[in-house]
């Protein structure tokens, strides 16, 4: 499904802030902190930190989320230390090191906190949780938070089950579905309402962003920069709300290859063609909106490193992509189900500490509850069983977020 490209470029929040002096005026005479990563760049690819300082903003500290301000940390639970910026001489605090939540000492370094992180539109992507923690600490300490808004590259569609009470974690900030359909600016408004936060909050909204326009979330004239090491392209961003679940499985998600998190699985002991045939037989509608292609890879690191794996790759791109038909969460659930049906005793679920959660299976942490795993493992469950749970949760979520949509 293609559309004609817009003739007017989209302005992200950082671009509007830099171009509009009255918009920056409230920052005059105040200490400013920036939360950023490698994709925090302007339209001309200047990093936001450099651009803000060049524009005369008094940036007194910076913060890096998971994977670091430089985006150099490859895997989950690989921490980043605090440092000092070698060019600007300001402290750079890690929010994925000794702490996940900014400390009072960190918060004392600024009056206004500019949050400029590119998100993937998925609950488990930890930048969402970092925003909540920042808002909570800002509310407690009387600080101000501005989100410099950026697109949700997965667009407006929502998918998945709601995170259950008591299942919160660093990859589950609150009762939202997996593919949440919001920008981070909109998410901030939802957090403030949901958690009853009394905080000075402002969104520097994008100009010209059309969630249903060309690119279906990602502006066609804006280049892609990895917000984290394994978020290599738009295809990954679209598939991620499904493929991220493989992090809770013994199957490879393609880490250690050039196309991580764009496959439904990779394994040396599973017949990918047989799995695809079983998927097509069990729930053919759930394969819509993309192309699925058998492939082979040998990871250079991570699961099955150095071993040839048979795999199924997702192509949610080009002429194969239908934005509203593509449902990655169901697609991934279906791949798990097909493997379970073909290989009843296969050890799908990986039992290991995941994002500092030690007492629950990783797949349950990822999904915010056990429903998907239980559906996969139940030999008599049907597509309608999972659809009944997810469909109701998705309808509830759409209704809940409607008041916060800015675009």
C-alpha cells in the first residue's frame, strides 16, 4: 500500500524548538538537561546536545537511557557508567547503570528536562519507562519536563494484551498494550493522568506529522538512525512489537546478524518451511500485511552463535506492507504456536533473568502476564481464544488513549 510522498517536510519537536525563538524563550535563564541517544538529531543530523548549546540554551547536564547516550551498548542488562562530556564538559548521567530512576542529585543539576528520545511505539522499549520515571521524580522535586516529540514509526495501530496489575517492570511501565500507538509526547499526558502526577509538563509537538500519511508513521523524507543498536531500520520498528517476544525464548531473534529482530525465529533444529505451513493452516489471517520468507543465518554472537539456523524473515516493507492488516504481535504468537504444535516438547521458553526480573519467566515479563504463553502451550487453544483476550484489551486501550492524541 503506497501513497504519494508529502511535499512538505515534517518538523520534529527539536527542529521546531530550534527554529522558533519564542518557543525557547521560557528556557532563558534556566538550567536545562537533555535526555538523548544517537537518534536525537535535528533534520540536518546535528545531535540535539550540540544544536541546543549552539542555540544558546544553558545545557548543564545530559542523560542517557538504556544503551547509553552514544548507543554503544549492544545487549540488555549491559550497563553504562556516568561520564563527563569531553566537548561541553557537562556531566552525562546514565539511567541504565547504577540506577534506572534519576536520583535527587542528578535532578538537582537542572530546572527543565528536555526529553528527546526516538521511540519504537512498543511498551517493552524501555525509553517509555524512562519517561515515566523522569516524570515521577520531576513531580516529586518540582522540576519541569518537556518532551520534544518524535514520530511513532509503528503508527497508530494498537495490538496486544494489557499489562496486568502486579506485572510492572522496567519493560512494563503501566497498563498499556504492547503496540501502544502513541508518540512519547502523548504518552507523557497518559502517564500524568494514569499515575496522578502533579508536574509541569509540556510537549513541543511535531508539525506536519500525519500518522496515516506517507510512511504510515515514519516520514518518508526523514532518514532512519538507530535509536538502539538493534533497531536498524523501519522494517524492524514495524515488526518489533512481535519479534521482541523472542527475547523470552530459546529461539534466536537474529542478534549477532545484520538484521536482528526482523525474524519470527531462528534455530538449528526447527524446519522453517514446516513452521510456515503450519502457521498458514492454523491462522492464515494473522499472516496478512507482510511477506514471510525462509532464510538462513549464523549468529556471530548471542543465541546459537556459530551455528547455522533456519529462520523465517518478516518483510513489512515495500509493496508487501499493508499498514492496517499487519499485526506483528499476533504473527509472533502464531509462530510460537506453530512450533509448539509441530514440536510439542521443544523448550521454547528461556528461563533467565530478564531486565532485572528474577522470579518470573521472561516471556511473561515481556507480555505483562502469562496469557500468551499459556495460549501457546495449551494443546486445544484456538486463534479465537487469543483473539477474545487481545481484542477486548485493544478496544479498551483505544478508548482510553483517545483524549491524548495530538495528531
